[in-house]
C-alpha cells in the first residue's frame, strides 16, 4: 500500500499556476509511491534560492568556482576551477576516496600552463588506468575528468584549448611620416626612410597580416629630344604575415634629370624602395636624343625609360622580373626622317607601356596604377605628405611614366597618370623649357627634354611605402 505524508501544501494563486510544497523552516515532505511525476509538460520544476537537491545524481557538468586558484589546493567533486599559474606551478589534489560519477574540471586561467605547469595529484586513484600524476603543460588547456571505478580511476571526458574559440586580437604598430585611420584600418605612410615596428601581432580572427604598397623612385628624363624616365616599380598586395619586430623601410630616391646642352647624357635611373621581403626596382632613365647606345637608349628598371630620337631603343620594364609585373617598358624614339618632327619615347608606367608616337602626336608616358583596389579611394591625404602636389595625391594613382621630348613644331608629350612629368618641346613649342619633374613621392618618371636648342629633362619622383592593417 502506498503512503503520502505531506507537512504542508499551499496554493499560491487562484489560477493554480504555482504550488509550494514544504514551506517554512524544518519542513519535510515525504512522498512514498512507485511513480512520482513533478510538473507538467512544458512546465518548470525549480528549487528555491539557497535550496539544494540530493539523490538525483549529477548531470555531467560542474559548478565553476570563479575565484582563480593561485596556490595548490584540494579539489572537491562537482566543482570546476580556474587555475592561475602566473606565480608558479600549482598542484591540484584529487579526492582521496572518490565515488563513481565524481567530476572535476580544470581550466588554464592565465593561458600559462606551458610556462608554469599544473600537476594533478591522483591521491591514490588511477588516472586512465595508470598510477601517474599527470602534468598539464599546454597553454590554454581545459580538462574535465570523471571517476569511473577502481580499475581505470579518473578518465578525461572532455578537453579543449582556448585557442579553439579565440577572441579577436589586432596588430599594433608604429612608424611612418603619417598615420591615418580609415574605417577599421590604419595606414602608415612612409615618404622618407624609417622603421615600421610591429609592437604586437594579433590573430586570424583580428589581424596578423598587413597590406602594402611599395613604389620605387622614378627615372629621370634625358636631354635633347630625350626619352621620358620610366616609373619606379609598383608592388601592391594584401595579407603579408608579420612578426613582432622592426621592419626597416627604404624609400627610393628619384633619378636625376639629364641637363641641357649638346652632350648626350642619359637620365639617371631611380632607386629601390624596400619593405620586408618586398623590393621595388627604381625606374629606368630616359635615353638622350643626340646620342647613341649607351647614352641614347632607355635604361631598364621597374618600368623602362624611353629611347631618344634616332630610333634609339627603350628600356625594358619589370626588371628584374616579379609577378605580377612591377612595371612596363618605355617606347622607342622616332626619326630622323619623315614624318617630322622627331620624337623621343615616353617612359613606361606601372600598368602600361609608354604610348609610341605612331598612335599619338607624341610619345606619352605609360599610365600608373591606382592604390584603390586595396587602400581605397578616400581619403587621399595619406598618399603624400605634401597634399599640394597633383598626380598621386588627387587621383590615388602612382608610378606614371614620363612623356618623351619633342621638337617645337609638335604637341608636347604628356606624362602618365600617377605623377609622370610632361615632356618638353623646347623653346617656342607648346611645352617650352626643360622636361617637367615628376610628382614627389609618386614614383613617376621625369619628362624628356625638348630640342632646338637642346633642353634638359625632368627629374623623377621619389618613392613611397604604404602599410595597412586592421586595428579594430
């Protein structure tokens, strides 16, 4: 025969939604029956605040002690512990007489177990069937162990690493002439040599790589119907892994122009810009219009310099070769002969070869490349320190080739977009005087000098390095 003994049952509401059994101090409710059903489908059975249960067994989880343990301690079944070994190694002693189903969890609070270990003292029981005290020495480790029986003792039922569910950590860095925040990214612009210092590296969830633009110095234009200077090498890419160290930055100086006069003087090639393993080669100088090889031919480089008149050859681009190409060749000069007047070749640019005279009234410099695909289109203020310049500052393009020099009866050549200098026609032409200098820090090539009388070329533009990373 079943027996139900109830000390007190109180109906709390008129609608019957809440029933309190055993109210008051030292009250006991005994239900002696084969089957007892608590609650209804969809309802909730709850213990009052401060109450505890016995006889139901564990659910396979622990109650976490949120006060980190900084010294050795004895673990109690049913608890999880955050162990902080920042001050040195810690021993965790297991219960001396465990019962089947006892459960304990340990987690590396300071991500430091590899430096200062956590040792589990088995206290007489086996662990996975072995009488050995295990040492936890993997940083970020968390383990849960359950006592099964005297043979196997404690067995690991769950383990994991903090790195498997990381929070976002971002790169922090210093360096550059200017630092600009653009959305969630920072851009460090180097217009002169310096050091990009990575203070700390983040993780893949935040950022652990950088995007870069490395532009070398452009080549100088030559004299006397001289070729335009080739643009400095242009290399841009994303996701370059970095480490916490300093990266020296080299900014390629511009190639000097060839002065006016009767002598054949080729323009000087630009200098390399370097960041980490990335080297962009200086642009090739233009060839002189009154010379023959070697002073009449354009120089090779990141982009090649244009050849002088008298059909002088142009310099090759992407020299030495990299993929994708860092630049393109210049154009060969034309003349003497018909049609007149004579033209020198323009310098190559970052995205195109110089345009030969057969296509235009003069040999324009090759077009540069925009930084926008990676660095965006606005704001442009981080492109150059001197925002009064044109070319790279306004359009966001870099490394345009210099225009070739021509005679006064022709239309003056145009430098390639991206800072390339215009070519000169000489006195009395549409572009009198010397070839035009390229834009500072654009990597553009200088314009070639005109003829009758002989004029000098324009200087190349110095290089620039931009480095971008996600900082938040």
